[in-house]
């Protein structure tokens, strides 16, 4: 019998857990129904913290569990099995096969096995999970990772950002303070005001939005208030890699990859092969969502053909460096980079000396759209081009939007649809 009380505890949290009510409920339901549940997301998005919380509450209810941190150098399936056995306090003698022992001991057990930080050893961990899941029907795995294990039956749960203020909230500082991202900022701030003034509420909202609701970045930004003012933090985000660093003053004990926002991204970026690095940095010229056609136009040069770019985009999505965005009006897939990842990509673009050539490829792709619009409008269905104009507006591609408006103006003028044209032009402004 596995003794729940013997399970190795998740690290004791020294700071309060904030929000995530919806995500907690969704994950609890998944863990109750599915065998392998992977919480996925970029570095510092709160995967481990949510898993600790789930395990902690299971512990309170008396369910059996174990928690295994695998973030450091685990290179073989045998090591993974030994770690899980150790976390369950199962004695495995020298020379014994830890996996065989685990299969035998867990065969009839209802245990939640939590594997935290799997992205650096996906293959050996996947082997162990597949073997144990097949041999032990009541064992459930909760995985945190920046990329999926890709084992049969794995349910992927992509952790969304913490909830952010909506435009309608901005008039009311109390409404701003209730969303998770702002609540985390305030609770981690060394000088949190008793109540948020309107001006400060706007600044905190701006900071959280600029950081895409990413908890690690929010914690690092809040810690800055120890030595600068809110307005300095908001302005400082234009150079976020210099600002978002725990610096020499701690807190001590934070893992090195969480001490600066750059180190947090390096952790994944260092694992990329050269084609994926090239595509990632080149995609950073896109201000908003983009489709595969734009991706190949922007990143597909110097030895990277369209299929290489498409394959790289899929791998970057797997590694949580690029995320899926809502589909385009024509139903095709769209992608985007979170603001901090985009800023990282742009730094890489500059170091590779590729900024000019990539920006030119980007401009020429959107410029081509404008020219196509002019050619196609004679007798063609303008709705399709209006959809592209909306796409450009959503993507924040203002120069492209202006090109499309120029093209469409001829159509609106010819068709006597001046009011209609004005409405669309105002939206793209
Ligand atoms: N809901 C939350 N409430 C309070 N703090 C949080 C919450 N989510 C995350 N944090 C804090 O944000 C930081 C990053 O979170 P966490 O370690 O869970 O990220 P992660 O996604 O596991 O990152 P990595 O991919 O590097 O392992 C931690 O300091 C954590 O305590
Ligand atoms: Mg983690």
C-alpha cells in the first residue's frame, strides 16, 4: 500500500496563491476523468504553482499522491523511475529495476503522480509514463511542462494567462483590482496601497497587460517597487529584460531560471535547433496574429523553404514559444507571440543582424496584399478584402491596413459606398 503521508511533498509555498479559480476547477475535473493530464505553457506562466495547489488540496482530502520535480538533469528513463519511487518512498534496493518495482507496487493503487518540469527530459519521462499508465490502471499523472510528452491518452491543458482587466474595468480601480493578474501584482508589491487610486489602477493595469498576465513577470515587476515608482515600472517595460530581474537582493532560493525574465526564456530557447531559432526570431516582426502564409513570407528565406517554416512553427507551438490565436476569417490557423517572447525574439533578430531583411520581407508581404486587393477589386467580392482589412486591424499591422484601405477606397468610391469606407477606415486608424 502506498502511504499518502509518505509522498514527497511539493515545495512548501512561502507566498500566497492567487486566483486561478476557473483553471483549478477545470484541471480538477480533468484529473478526475483522464489518466495523463499535462499543464502546458511558457516559462513562468504558473504551471507548477497550480499543480502544487491541486496536489495540496488532494492531500487535505486524504487521497494518495506524490510530487516529483524533474527540472534538473534527468537523462534516462531509469533515473525518472528512481525519482518517482523515491517520491513515493518505495524502497528500491541497489541493482533492482525501479520501473518493475513501481509497476508491481502501483498496480492496484489509486495515486496521483505529479511530474513537475518535464520539458528538458520529455522522452525518458514519456517512456515511464506510458509504461506505468499501461500497467497501473488507477494511477493518474499530472504533468507540468513547457511542451507535451506526446504519450497516448495525454490530455493537454494549455494554461491561459492570469485574468486581465477588460477595457470596461479601467474606469473603476476596484474592478481593475479584482482580476487575477492585478491581484497578484498588488499582493507581491512591497508597498501595496491600501486602496488603488484611479491613476495607479491604470498604471498597474497597463503593466499587467503589457506582461500578458504572466505571473513570473508580474512578480518581478512588482518587486521593482522596492526601488522605483509605479510609473518607472510601466515605462521601464520598454526595456523589460533590464528591468525584470530579481537582482542581487533575492529572494534567495528562487531557481536561476526564475531570477530574470531573460533566463526564463533562455531555458527553452537554448533547446531549439537552428531552424527553429531562425523562425522564432523572424516571426517576432509580426505585431499581432499571423497565418502560415505570412509566416513563410517573413521567415522563409536563406535555406528555409515553406515546409521547413511550417514545421518549425508547429514545434514552436509545442514548446510554448508561439501560441495559437483565433482562426482567420477564412478558417485558417493563426498564431501569435506573447509580448515578452516577441521582445526576446527581436533581441535575437538584432544579434543575428537580420532585422532589416526580415522587416523588408514582412512589409513586402503586406504590401503585396494591398496590390492584390487593387488588382482583384474589379468585379471581385470585396467582402474577402474587408475580412483581410479586419485581419490587419486585429493584427495591429497599421501600415498594411493603410495599404488595403488605399486599395479599397477605389472600390468604395466606384461603388458609391463612401460611408461604408469611412467606417472601416476609422476602425483601422
Ligand atoms: N496563481 C498564483 N498565485 C501566486 N503566485 C503564482 C501563481 N502562479 C504563479 N505564481 C508565481 O509565479 C512564479 C512562476 O510560477 P511557476 O513556477 O508556477 O511557473 P512555471 O510555469 O512552472 O515556470 P517554468 O516553466 O519555468 O517551470 C512563481 O514564483 C510562482 O509562485
Ligand atoms: Mg514549473
